[in-house]
């Protein structure tokens, strides 16, 4: 079965809520999904999945150190993740205070792995963002992210 792994960091639960809504979107497309806190995730799962979505709180306009440690550990599979589908989401403390830079930083790492990332002409062009806990509109964007990643996984790997 096609599978997407969602790896997120979250201290106060906002990014965690987003992760579960992104997962609902993946499931709605009939693609398998696993949601893991970064401290419970292993890079050894990466070769087995068709898509990887990273989620982080915004810390000084960037992903958290724990997410960065996971990304750095993924060098173990450098060259092996080429062509898999990627995506990213972030929870910030405010508007225009670093959500986009955080999402782009996550996407950059996925690009370097050779992953395929689809933007959107709808809202949240780079990936899903929220201020604090996701409200209904943020949740729609999270679900849409999951659906779009899963749909691309089906087109590329189905
Ligand atoms: C160390 C630290 C740095 C932060 N830096 C930013 C920041 O640069 N911009 C911002 O909007 N929010 C910032 N925040 C707020 C968090 O991104 C925000 O509260 C987020 O929703 C927390 O997500 P979580 O509940 O998943 O942990 C920071 C929080 C902490 C603890």
C-alpha cells in the first residue's frame, strides 16, 4: 500500500493538531498514513514510504532543533529518497512572523533529498500554516495539503 509519513514536533500541541488533520486528508485519498512525533520517528522508515510531510512550530522563523536533528540524521538515506513526494506545515505565534520561512526551510531540505513538492495556487501556497491552534480555515488548508500530497503520491507511485 502507498504510504505517507508525517513527522512533526510540538511542545504545546498546536502543530500536533495540524498533523492529525493533514493525516485525515491523506486518508481521504485512500493512501496509508503514519503520524509520528519527531522524538518517536526514525529515519530508517524513510526508504519505505512514498511521501514525507514535515511539521514544525516556528522557532525564530525556522523549524525546531529537533526537526533539524531528524533532517540531519536523514543523510543516512541521501540519494535514496529521490522522487518521493514531500510537503510541510508550520504553526506560528503570529501572522507574518515566520510560518512561511519555516515551511520553506523544511521544503528546502526535502528538495535536497530530490523530493517532489507541489505548491498550490489556492491559499497557503508553500504548505499549511496556522497561528496557534488551527482554526477551521487552517484545518481546511491542512486537510488540503494531505490530500494533494496523497494525490501526487498516487500519480507518481501508484
Ligand atoms: C523558542 C520559541 C521560539 C519561537 N519563535 C517564534 C517565531 O519566531 N515566530 C512566531 O510566530 N512564533 C514563535 N514562537 C511561537 C510558536 O511557534 C507557537 O506558539 C506555536 O504555535 C507552537 O507550536 P506547538 O504548540 O506545536 O508547540 C516561538 C516559540 C518558542 C518556544
